[in-house]
């Protein structure tokens, strides 16, 4: 059993749900960080497999691990907020339970944060498939070195437009090192009502409140991609919460004209996806009234909806009405897995 060392400089928070097969890899990679003292807070989100037992075993093996258990499944945002209540380290960083970090990552980010007085320091992620975690890695954001770049509100929001950065390459997937003092001073937390885009909302909210946020080249966060990843699956409810998040941001009175333009672009893009998923649900329920309600939207959204329905008619033949179509195929022709 590892004995507690000096007070941790960084708290690594790991929300987890039914991740029995990958949790040890994630937590071990956090505990193995070089040149920096860490604590690891694992929050089990009411798993129904052996995840909680795995977490408790890790805590028994290393005193730097703390385990919290949610009484009911509430999603990663609520789990991360629970972890934030139990840390004292000056910096915090999220780690997904199916991902892992290289040993020198946090020391690199901490050095940048302290030397530049940054509130958020994010490194470009490295992506690998679960089927070959030791294989070639691809970068999330840029395939060439970027050095150290400052992110402002409009740049970050536009970096989450799937029309520009599709294939789950949006900046909302970043897992930055975050100043705990900044979170506490502003009262910012993850939006517990969101199961999609909760990172996007936290980072955008922080930037709107003056956070100093930078992005640098990969330091060693390895995002493991899987076909069943929760971040690649969303419902109309999830997209509706993301639409509401943009509306909340647009209600701020201190955004510049450029910030509002970027936010409006993201809002309309998300609105298109939300209305399409609502249409799919209406088709599945054989509910033409709900389908018609989907057309209560800005002109750009209506045009996009008509275009997608037109594609369905062409795919299936003009004799088949959309309400007789397969909703699974309709989802396949929509935009999925590309939201932050």
C-alpha cells in the first residue's frame, strides 16, 4: 500500500460507469505520473458490474485513491461535481475511465500553468482504437505542431462546430488542467442536467467569465475510441440540453458581437441536429403532430430538416413516406457522434 506523500498538486477525477475492464488502466496511469504529486478521485455512477469493487480495490492498494459512489446514475457531469466537493489540490483534471495518460503529461501541463498563470491548460489529445491501444495514434485537433495558443470564447465555440471539425474532433473533447481557485471563485461546475456537451458548456462558461485558456501540443492524454462510447451516442433529450446550454450562454449581456456570432452558429448547428432527432422520435412513435412541431424552427433549421427528409425519400423511393421508413436508417443518415 502506498503511503500518502506531500499534499497533492493535482486531483485527477474519474467518473465511471460499468467500466470494470478499463478503470484500472485509467487510474494506474494517473497514479504513475512523474514529477508531480497527485490524488485520484473515482466516482462510481451506480455501475451494475464490478466497477465499484475494482475502484475499492485500487483504493486499498494506494492511499492516494478516494472512492465515491453515486446512489443512482446521474451522468458524468454530476459525478465530476461530486468529486470537486472532495478535493483540496490547487489543480484538477478530468480523466475518462476508458482513457489513460502517459507518465509525464501532468508535469508538463503544470509547468505551463504555473509559468504562464493559466486557468486552463489543454493539450491536444491522442486517439487510438480500443482494438489497438498500443498502435498508431492520431491527434484530435491539429496534425501539425501548434506550440502554445491562447483560446478565446469565439475561437473555442467555433472549434466545436462539427461542420468544420467533424469526426469527434471538436475542442469540447479536451481534458485540460484546471485551476481549482478559478472554479471556486466563479462558482462554476459542470451542468448536471447535461449528458452530452457538459465539457463544452463548462469551458465556454469559463471563457465567458474571463478564464485564461491555452492549448498546446499533445502531452500524453490518450483517448481510447470505441463504437459503444457514450460520447458517440445521444438522444433528442441530450441534444435539447445542449441547445438550452447555448441559450443560457446567449443570455449573457457581456459577450462581444464576435462572440455572439460564433455562439449563434453553434446554436443553429445544434438546433438542426436536435430537430432531426425529434423527427426520428416522432416517426418511431407514428406521431404526425409531433413531426409537424419539428418545423417550428428558424428557416435554416427548417431547410435542413426538409433536406434530410428529401434524402430519405430518394433513398427509399418516392412511393414510401417517411413515416413508413426505418428509424434506424434515418439516424444513420443524420449527424451523430460529432458533438462536444
